C-alpha cells in the first residue's frame, strides 16, 4: 500500500514554541501553500483520505479532496507535549526534566503528555488497521511527528535521530507499507 503523507501548512505560532496537540491557527500564507499542495496532488487517486483531527490538518485535507469523505483519526495527532504545550523550547530544555526528556524522548513522557513510544504505538495501531483494508493508495494529512515516526517504522530512520530530521510545512512524503 502506498501512503502519501502531507504535513500541514505553516501555523501562526512564534518560532521556538512547542505546540504539539494544541489546535493553533494557520499562518496567513496558508491559502498559497494549500493551493500549491493541491496542484501537486491533483492527479493522484486516493482510495481514502485520513487526517488528524486538528484544524491545521483538516483544512488541508478538505482542500486537497473536497468531494471525498475525510476519515478523522486521533492516532494521527502530533505528540502530546502535555504541560509543555505552548511553552518555548528553550524554557523546556532549561528544566532538569526537560534535559532528561531530550536525552531519552523515546521512553520518557512529557509531563502529563506522551513519549515517542506512546505516539509510535498509536500509529502502529493505525497502520495495522489500515493494512486490513484493501487500499492501494491513501492520503494522510498529519504532523511532523507522525511523519518522523513513519520514517522510523519503515526503517528509513533510527528513532534516535527522528527529531533531527527536517520535515517542512506542506512537505509531501511517500511510504510503502
């Protein structure tokens, strides 16, 4: 099964702020970014369209396939950073637990949030269910964290390096599962 995975467009959040599952608004550039992505994918045929429930993904999914039913799945959410949502990354890193988390985000959960393994297990559940379907090609609109975990699950990247990977806003990625 071919999976075309698109990261949402730019958001209206200052650089350096952690916003994981917070439903933040899109940047003013969103209409132009959405138009570019829609043009790039207009000739693709998708058996199904899946999206994160957050508006930054749903808006893009609706624009790419306005006539196709969207399947909203909470397992496509970005990492839940818990108490660190909307906190500057530097402030997180300056905390003792923040430093520990950055050293072992694979296993350590964010305070009142998730670890990489939590998110990866949810995504594995989604992928397992997807594989039970008879789809040839699906579209998934999601977040950088989901794309990074997919890279890890498809053995393109080691989980220890996934947060070092640049995943551009509006980036389009293909995975074969």
